[in-house]
C-alpha cells in the first residue's frame, strides 16, 4: 500500500472516530439543546473557526465563479443530509436504530460509483462490503424492532426510518458528486462553505419550529457544542474530503462502516451502554471488511 493510500486510511480513521462519537454526543446534547438550533450554532462555530484558519494560511476564500453550483449541491448532499434528516430521525428512532440505517450508505455509494465514476467493484470490495455490513448488523442485532402490528414498535417508526434512509442516500450521492465534480478550492475554505451552505435549510427549520433558551444549557450542553463545532464538523469533514482525494469513493464509503463501531465503543464509555462479545465480534468483522475492501 503506497503512501497516499496510507494517508487516505489515516484520514478515514479520524473521520470515523469523530463521527462515531457523535452518536453518544447526540444523546447527551438533547438533554439541553433543541436539536436543529444546536446544529446551526455548531455550524456557525465551525465556519468561524475554519474561516480563521483559512485566513491564517492565506487560502483563497472564494471558489471559481463556475464552481458555485457544484459547491451548493455538495453542501446540501454532504452536510444538510446529516444536519437536517438525522436529528429528525432520532425523534422516532433510538440512536442505535438510526445507526443501522445510516450505514447502509456504503451500499448506495458502491452502487453509484460504478455507473457515475466507472469504479467497477472487484470481488474484494464486494466481500469487504458484505463483511462490514455484517459487522454493523451484528453490532445492532435486536435493536431495530419493526415487526408486530401497527403500533409504536413498527409503523410508528416509519417516519424515522424514511428520514434516516434519506440521510444515507443523500450522503452517498454527495460522495459521488464530490469525486465527479470537484471544486477548485483549498480544503479548509471548501469545508467551511459546504457547512455554511448545508446549514441554511436547517436554520430555516430551527427558526420556524424551535425556541432556544441559553439559560437552560448546562456545562455538558456547552461541551457538546464545542465538540460538535471543532471535532464533529471541522475536523471530521476536513479529514473526510482529504480521504476522498486519496481513496476510491467505494473504498472510502466502506471504511465509513467503522463509524457505528466507534459509536458503540463511545456509548459504552460515555453512557454506560453494553459492551461485550457481540460488540467485539462486530468490530472484528467491520475491520476485516475495511481491510479487504482496501485491496479491491
């Protein structure tokens, strides 16, 4: 494996860790914050920090005039998908249930990468995808209950399922779009613009439906805001787009299966959720799938 691939997988691990910890953070923040207002504030913090970094580095802050359309589409697909639809899904689903559906994303990305990018998946990548999804399924086994009658355990969850599927599909499309139609900008201002554009629809929803009371927010809530602004968005998206430059879209998508594994480990550490043999086996399957996909 050459240096570019090693670097790509290194950035992928940073993204997986940052996004994985977002799942327990999401549970914690909802104790103090309205979900959409929180994400708008976190986005404002991220954009401010990234803008200062870009200025310090002397990066150009504006894309080419002909690339504004590409940038707007990328912002909606890559950022709005998570900021808007994932919190909406949590209203009907547990975080673990949402994670099962969210990380069908590699399936959609691998399927779309063939017709749109010409990345025909080899047997290793297909096998890696199957292994990785098996790990995620084992990890969350028994958590997603859609059976039974038309009560809260089944039909009542369908809006959350639909919202989470929309998140996964849009982000997969964003992965393909970013590879197919790159924007000629330095990474830091590129991420800042995508977060700013992607947060705009969320801001409209927050203003329309939520009331923000800063006095009700405790230290934990402010800590969640700092994490989401600096790590969950700035660092994670910077690492993700750097990974996409070094890896095939399908390989990067399969590597994102590490996110729910980190989420379960983080939930065990931060929330005291179960961690045992099943979680260990799921981790082994997922890591094996990512390793196999990296060769195909």
